[in-house]
C-alpha cells in the first residue's frame, strides 16, 4: 500500500478529511521549496502536491503560470524537483508527496527511468495534466513496478463512461476539477461538486479530492463536507508571489492560511 493510500486510510479511521496544498517547486527560488514543504506539514497538510515547472502549463491560470516562470528563471528541472523530494525525505519519511505536472519532462527522462528515480527520491505519485488515460498504459506499467500511484483528473464535463475508465486506472485518489477553466478561476458551486463527487464514487472506491476554486477556510469547509480531500493551490502560490523576496514571510503567510483552512475543514467533519 502506498503512502497516499495509507494516509487516506488513517484519516478515514479518524473521521478526518485530507488537506492537500500545492506549490510550484523552485518558486520563487530553489532554496525555498524544501523548507516550505516542511512548514506546510507543520501547518496541517496531509499530502503535498509539488508542481514541476513547465514552459507551457496549459491548465494553469495566471498565478501558477507566473510561478512556473519564476522557477524556470532558475532552470529548475524535473531532476531538480526529484532532488528536492529526496532532501525533504531526510527529515520526513511519512508525508506523501505527489508530483503534478506535464508529460514532456517525463517522456524526456524516459518512463522507466522516471519511475525508478522518482521512487528512489521518495515520490509517492504523479498527476500529469496532459496525459489522457487512454494513452497512459506504458507509464502505468512502469509506475506499478516501483509502487507509485497515478492520479487522473475528472472535470465537470467528463461523461460517466470516461469516469469509469479513469476510476479503473487511478490509484491513490481521483482529482475532481471543480470548475471549468484554468486554475484559480471561477466560483465554486458546492451542490454541483457534491453531485459530481457522488457520481465519481459510484464508479470507484478510492478517495476523491477536489481542487480549483478553494481559496479560504470557508470554501474549504464546504468542499470537505462532500469530498475526501481538499486541494488548495492558487491561493497559496499567490502568497509566494506577494512575498517573493522574503522566504520567511512566504512560510509565515502560507502556514497561516493553511492553519485557517485546516481549522475550517476539521470544524465540519
């Protein structure tokens, strides 16, 4: 059983929901990332989602696009991100780490090499935004050899037949994108989220996490009522942008927001 599945199992036993914060690796500079990962765990994160910088992040809104640009100014690569995870693992062997990114860097490294190096570094799973499940078999084979999970996205427009396919291939959890559009956009409709999460759960027994549109404790609490995990991204990355010149202030701002969100989630479950 992977660290991701183990963590969800432990939370379910306690009647709690997972808090999954996202930050872009190497933003605003590489030296900030590992200490920020530890700070997020201390602030209540259950699983960490680490963005791999990419030059054409098609699913991202302006906030995360700018974060990737800042990281790429320091030439942060997939290899560098694996190094950050390995450094994080020197002091934390329990918190699951999910890499979120795009297929090209993985293809360049090679599926087998990526799976081996990611597992060795301490990565627990991957979510590749532009990898459709129909084309994922070769990568899944290599990930299974090293015990890594693969997480797929379900959108508000995904049909039941495709949800069933995604449910069959996904491991760790399924990520429901609660809004149409890019990260950081739109207004969250909790009733619609609840209906879609229930539909996903009719096809799968693994947890469902919800992301996009969760910006504060109030929106996180509403999602926590209907999902197994709450994913927070753009709101945190915005804090990095606001305090890009001061690593301590980045940690303080993100930790403060995560603690508020953690309290909001725990108050309703």
